[in-house]
């Protein structure tokens, strides 16, 4: 069975385990009714398939119901229990704050949500997840509610604060906007991710710059058709070249496709773009989870066995 701790960032390959981020419009929501945390059997199943890392999306508003306030003890226990399950199996868990750069709909950096609020959250989480072999931190999923330039500054300040708090954990730092690999060199309010993260640094030098990539025509991950795999291979190679030129390292936090032949070829083009180079620390497929139902991108095995996407992913490990 696959195992890897979070400090083995040379090659972390896994899957997002969805559920805890569900029903963001229903806050705080009811556990097992509106949202759910993954169970150890799901982790054990994917570990047997060769995966060694799980990205856990969760909501800021549930773990910290009031900005700058105490963490919710029930939600904290849910996350800690998930981390404990990962530790038991000898795999890495990535804590993914799945909020798109906002809190209760208000952008980070606004009067309602100062950027120091994000720092406050992570510094409150730190004491509960100080084992760097067990847990990695993913600062903010797809921070699209603030400009790329502003996000880069906020992310830099947050990483610095995390290190001042004594954490040695791996930190994933998502690119701005929707974190897309395809748009890495496009300007958002005058600044591109390639510019904003060129000189990003971590005092502990234990971080990866996170990008996402979907294969449909608008790269949104909402359609069941996929573009030419050659175009996606070019996207990935250009980003790899940027990482090598700047001395940065990358992580593919989300990639997902419909299980039809053209889309499986597109998936192969994307994940294979992370192989055989030290510029990439790995990937987590989007997504799996017992509550995904008939979601076409789901990696969750069903009565027919493993999903076709798994065969592609195994070749990219």
C-alpha cells in the first residue's frame, strides 16, 4: 500500500475527498445532513490503489464562525479526526481552506474581511496540526474574490506568520484568481500569476505553488467535453518552464474529467505534464467522496469497480 508523509514533496499523488465543503449556502449546516467528512475506509481504498495524499476541502465559516474568534470545537475535532486517520495509514492530508478568497461572501481585503483575518485563522489552526509528516496547509482554494496582486501579498504575509508560529509543515500556495495553469501568464488587474509569484519565498523553504487545470473549452471543470490534449500538454510544459526558470516548485491541486475517451486523453496530457521533472511535487485529482453521487468527474468506485480515470492516474504516479 502506498505511503508518504507530507514532507515527501518530491512526489505526492492523490485525490481530493469532498464533502466537508458542501452546502456553503447553509451555514453552519448539519453534519451528515448538509455536509460530511471522509471516512478512513475511503482513504484505505485509495491508498490500496497507490495514492498517498488526500486534499480535504473545508469551509472557513464552519471552523471559525466569527472572524478572529475561537475555532468551533466540533468542526476542529472533525478535521483532527480526519488527520488522525491519515496518520494511522501513513499518508499525507492537505487541509484545503475552500473559500475562493472570501468569508461569508465578503472578499479578503475588504473592510469586512481584512487580510489579517486569514492569518488569524491559520495561526489558530497551527497548534492542532503541528506534525509536518501528517498535515500540509493549503492557504486558500482558488482565491478569485480578490486581485492576483493582492492575493500574492496576503499569501506571503500568511506564510511568514505560519513560520513565525513555529510550523514546519509543507504549505501549498495557490495562484491567484482561479489558479489555472492555462491562465498563468494572463494579467488579472494588471498582474499575472507568473509575475506575482516569481519571487515568492518561504522562510522554511517548504512550500509548493499550487495550480489547477481542467480540460473543457473554458477550463471551468463544468462540461463533459474536452479540448485537444496537445493544447493541454503545451499549457503544462510552459508552466514547467516558468517554474524551472524562477526556481519555484508546483503542485496540481485539482484536475478532473468526464470518463470518455477524449477526456481521458486530456487527463493523461495534464497529469503527465507533472512527471519526470523536479519542478512538480505532485497532484490531487478532483474529486472523490461518498456524497458525490453521479458527479461525472468522480473517482469514487461504484458497483462497476474503479472509475476509468484511475487507470490514467496510476500511469502518472
